[in-house]
C-alpha cells in the first residue's frame, strides 16, 4: 500500500524548497508503506509526495506524482489493462 503526503500552505509561506523538504520528511516517516520508489513534486505553495509499493507493472511506468499537462496527482492503486 502506498503512502501519500502533501502540503498546501496559505499562511506563513516558507518557500518551495522548505515545502519539498517537509514532504520528503513525511515520505521518510512512512517509507515502510512503499519501499519501491518515492518522489516529491512542489510548485509554489503546494507539494505532493508519494512512496510506492509496486504490486504489478514496472517502476518507470508507475512513477508518481503523475503529470498530465498542468495537472499533477498521486493515488494509491494500480492501472490494469494499460
């Protein structure tokens, strides 16, 4: 089961690098949930992170956070019939 973390900061903005660091620390606290891969995405006042436990498929095709144009998302699951 994957571990998902995120921050959306409105007040006392600490900067994108600080948000990225905080989400990396969140990922580290639940790395046991997804030891196969992990990544962090940050842009402005928002940061998303995921640690991934691979069930099927390969790690490159299932890499998250997923970028589709201007949209970025993370989810816990597998895509079948891809």
